C-alpha cells in the first residue's frame, strides 16, 4: 500500500518550500547589493584619503608661501579672523 501526504500537508509543504526559495533569493540579492555597497564605500574612502593628502600638501605649500593666513576659498583673498572667534 503506497502512502502519500494529505492534500493539506502537501499544500503546506509546497507553501513552505516556496517561501524558503523566496527568502533565499532575497538573501542572495541582498548579499550582492551589500558587496557592491562595500566596494563603493572602499573606493570612496580611498578617494577621500587621496584628496585629504592633496589638500594637506596644498595647505603646506600655501603656508610656506603666505604664512598662517585665512583664505576665502571663493575669492582667494586673505581675510582677517573675525573678532568673535577665539583661540583656545
């Protein structure tokens, strides 16, 4: 005598398998997206560090040439520090 699942059990099994497959697909997709985001973050961090190095080098050159001055980065003019700014 061949035994088989009841219709209800078979339906429950198939619903559960489909839900698991969907969750697995979502996981794979999210993992790929996470990997892309992590790669983008790493590239951005590397670029940021490079720009910080460039800025530090420019600041050092300008300090050697002009001394310790404040510069308006929109106009290039030297500006006096405001009277209400205090050095600690």
